[in-house]
C-alpha cells in the first residue's frame, strides 16, 4: 500500500511538472495524461490531445450547452479513431473526468 501511494505521488509530481511545460489547455493536458494512463504511447497521446485542443477551443461552453457538447463529442470521437474499440465509452470517461475537475 505504501509503494502504491509513493507511485501515485510520483505520478502526480510528474504530471504537474509536464503541465507547467505544456502549451496545451488544462482540459487537453488532462486528456493527454488520461490517455497515457490507458497505455496510449506518450507521443500519440500528445497528438490526440492537440487535436482535441481545437475542439475545446471551438466549444468552450460544452459543459453548459447541449449543442456545444454534441459538437465537442464529435471532435473527441475523431481524435480517438483507431486507438480504442469503444470510443463512445472513452468520450464518456473523458467528459466525466473534466466535469469532476471543474467542480
């Protein structure tokens, strides 16, 4: 249990360090990190997060506008093509993560 806690602390420190150096928005960086926890190669996760960055920028009110959320979902699905057999579930998990982070 102590080793697991130490690993979590190290992962958090690494994420914080990389976030400070990243040019991605907080949302896109969170998605990049989440993808990496799903064993998506770091470079590929970064590319996908950069694609998603445009969708987050184009639909900044996605959390309060059903229309913008629908369009954001489309952008996320496009970015996730070829990386998972269940993009709908991954999009749900990503949006849930971002909503929790915004609370």
